[in-house]
């Protein structure tokens, strides 16, 4: 968005999925966007914020499959275009999502949106140092994977990157938070950072991840990239967690 759509006048929009804009009907969005320009962007957790010259923000969540595409000729419109912006320079920006799991909304400010959604600090927030991270998790009930995926505690980590982090540290996903030592918490913090930085660097393309990573092997018939053991699956907070029983141990007792 920064490289293409900033500072261009928005002529009009098209909403192709009412579900994705559920909180702000199309006419409301059109009113907010028409004749405005995007001036800046920010990210918090899984949300992208595009700041308008009116002071309002367009908020985009990409679900599991969404992405943005910028193009000139409407013949290049992506197949799963759910939301389309027409710019005065003749180009368009499409929010393309094969599975309609995302969300597009308006916010008065990033802070107001964070408060409304009760979002915790971003996982890569520079103010979130290891000690703050430890204190945030300390005394929590429940499993470490659930805590890492909970956007109200920490924004930005989902099913895939919590699995990757716990795989690399060697912790079973159903391990209780309160059973983890301060040293293990620090290791989780450092690993989470390196996993997210790698994912951003490789543009979240699993095929470009290091082969020692769990992500490219994270399928029902996948094997551990480090020891070759078949990966196991277990449900945590309604999601399928993948782990290596050699590296991450068996189901913790009392889980
Ligand atoms: Zn293994």
C-alpha cells in the first residue's frame, strides 16, 4: 500500500462482500473514502491501518488468505476481489480474499480501534521488553499456546506462528503457562521475535522459510524437519496445533 496507493485521490469504491464490511455498510465506507487520500499506514497485530487525509483510518484484516493487489486494467482484477478502490490516477487497489474471513472497518484512531477490540500490545512493540512480556503472562491460567494466540494479551500471533515458536523452543503447546520458568519465558520471547522477523522478511511465504522451520512441514502427514518423526496434532483453543513429540514431549500431565 505504501509503495502504490498513498497520496492518490480516491474516486470511488465497490463493495463485493457485505460480510467483510459488516460493521460499516458500503455507503458509509464510500462516504468516508470518496475524494480522500491515504496519507500514512500503520500495523498493529494482524491489522493494517491506512490513514486518510480526513483523519479517519481504514482498517484492514486479511483473514487467512487476503492480500492487496494494485493494477490499472480491470482485466487484471483478481478473482476474489471483495473490496475495490478506484483512484483518480486510473489505478485500482483490490482487497482479494478467496476465503471471506477478513474484515474492513473504519476507525477514528488506531488507539480507539485497539480499545474497541481490546487488543493487547503488538508482539513486536519495542516497549514490550522481555521483562514486560514475562509479567504479562505470569500468573495466567491456561495453556501457553492459547495465551500466545490471545489477541487481548498480545496482538499479531496466530495458530501458525505460535506453533513455530513453541516448536523451536521445544515446549508442548498444551503446557500450562504457570509451569514455565522465567528462563523459558525469555526463550519464548526471543524465539517469537526471530520467527516474526523471519516471516516478515520472507513475506510470509512458507516455501521461502528455512527448512529447519516447522511451517513448511505443518500438514497432517508432515514430518519434523529436525528429527524426521511424524508430527502430531492436538486441539488448543479450537485450533489444530502441530508439534514434534520428540522435541516437545508428550501431553503434559494435568493439561
Ligand atoms: Zn523432531
